[in-house]
C-alpha cells in the first residue's frame, strides 16, 4: 500500500498553484486579512520618514554633552519645543538644546537625544546629568526601510503584522490571489443534517461542518453542497456539479470497499484520473485522490476522525500550495515527549490525537482519553496535535520522543 510520504508527494505534485496574473483580484486594505499577496509590494516612503527621537527628552549636539556627569552637568539653553507631528524651526548651535518628544522630528544641528530621566530642567535651561552615547535615541530616516526596495514579497499570507506594514506604507489596494472555492459534500444514506430529529439508524452529518470550518480557517471559500445519497445517479450528478463549480472537491464517505461505496467508480465514469486509492495510514486508509484536468478531488473516508486526519495530513498542504502561498506547504511536525504509552499494530502509520502542551520549554503530548476509534469524534474536541507512530513501530513508551503534527 502507498506510504503516507509517497501519497503526500503525489498530491503536492498534482497541484498547480494559482496563476499570478489570471487568478488575482484587487482588494482594499480593510479586506486583505488572511489573503495571499500576488505581487511583491514596494513603497515610495522611507521608514522612518524623518530623523526622529525615540524618547521624550532633549535633542542636543553630542559634542556639548560628551563629558556630562551628575557632578559636572552640561547646562544647555532650550531654544525650541518640538512635539510629535511638528516641523522644527530652529537649528541647534553650540550650547543649545531642544525639548523633544517621542516620534518628533529632530532639529537641524542636533545629533543625539538625552532621555528626560537623565536631565534636570530649570526655566529655559536643562542640565544634562549623564553623558549619552553618540546618536543615542535617534531613529534615522530610512534606517528601517529604503523607498523603492521590496517591502513585502509575493506569496505570503497577510495577517496583522503585514497589515500594519501595508497601512503604514499607505498601500490601500492590494493585488491578492482569488479565494479558492472548495466544494464539500457528504455521502451516505444514513446521514441527516444537525437540525433534523434522528430516525432509527441515522447519523448526523458532522463532516460537512467540520470540513467547512477548516476550509474557512485556511482563507478559502467552502461551498457546502449537502448530503448525497448512496445512489449512483444522484451521486453522479452531485459530483459532476461539484467539479464544475469548485477548484477542489472534498467528499466524505463512500470510498471504502462496502456495497454502497460508489465514489471511485463514479469518478472514473466522469473521466477523472485516479491517483490514489488507499494509503497505509490509520485512521484514513480508504482515501481516494483524483484529478479532473487541473481540479483536485479528495474522496475522504466517512469516519469523522479519518476525514479530519486526512484533511490535516493531505488536503491542507494541497490547499496551501494551490492558494499561491510561496512555500511552507507541508504540515508542521514538532518534537514532543509522550506522557502516555502509545500503541499501534505497526502495519500502518498511525495518528493519535491529543493535546500538545509546552511545559518548561519542552512540548509534551497527552493523548485524548477514551477510545481512539476513527468513528469517535467526541474526544477530538480540545485536541491540537496528532502524534505519529511510524510504520513498523508498535510502542511508544512514556517519556519517549515522538513527532506531533500541530493542528
Ligand atoms: P463510509 O466511509 O461511507 O463507509 O462511512 C464510514 C462511517 O462514517 C459510517 O459509520 C458513516 O455513517 C460515518 N460517516 C460517513 N459520513 C459521515 C459524515 N458526513 N458525518 C459523520 N459520519 C459520517
Ligand atoms: Mg457511506
């Protein structure tokens, strides 16, 4: 059976990222959160825009105060007060200083700021009680960023730090990749929506909601196409519709070996190319991956834990690569110490869900209590990591190091 790593390679090789000319749109700064930059950004502004003070204090000539001390203060005449937002008018000459505040523009002639705490003021005179370092507390124009150079590269996700940079650089309109459309459908005669009273034997469709939440978190647009019965003609129509409207299609259920598992044969009959039929992992063995030209189809297993684990392990990297993110598509594994014994049959790579905690600088993994069955979604709640037991390994002892997929 195909290994997890080989499946990941096959899937990532199938993904052609969005085109940085065709697949872009211009959005306002206010709407740019969580989007991916399609072109690099430059600014015509220097940062800082002007030489300015990093402290409340006095703008001085270093020469005048280099020998100042508490015993022998340098006494300077204050010739101007410069609040933030004003343009200074005077030039500081020998024996002079300007009262200055944080962020205010440095006056000509001054080259150093002495912080207020190291001074004593009397009327229009200030005593400097300690020698500063040359250029101390002065932020020079363009020392953080020079106008015209690259401010942000293409292919990064925009979150609060980038928004701060873009706002400061007055970039009010940005070119970003269009949002990916991800169709989600749940297959199964037994499924009902959460608002319907349960009839005997029925199961609530939880996958649709969980997958939509994950897709949304990734900045893509979920298209919730609902529940589809295990009936070839109905499934055929629903899948054909999903393929025609989305960039990626996620179905859950119907990819195992049961009599009602029709998804794979329908994908083939619709002209899809099947690349993966099963993966040596637990949970998640019955995973189908197909393409319809550029479009990726993931037939995820129906069991709730299997659907989520296969999403985190395979769908998430694929969505990242497709979205235009320049790198870092692969899942992030952290090294952690297992706080419990973990077991596997050793035949397939096994994913155990639980909690990652940082304790005294070391990550600890605590598996979720109760049943780690792929059908049990209850103990998935409040987990944030999947510990990986490699193929061939049957036991992880307490205190042993393991890799954990951070989710
Ligand atoms: P299947 O892969 O279709 O054989 O489904 C495996 C198990 O997962 C069955 O017990 C299904 O009832 C359950 N299941 C399938 N789809 C869903 C879903 N959308 N939400 C919750 N459970 C599901
Ligand atoms: Mg089913």
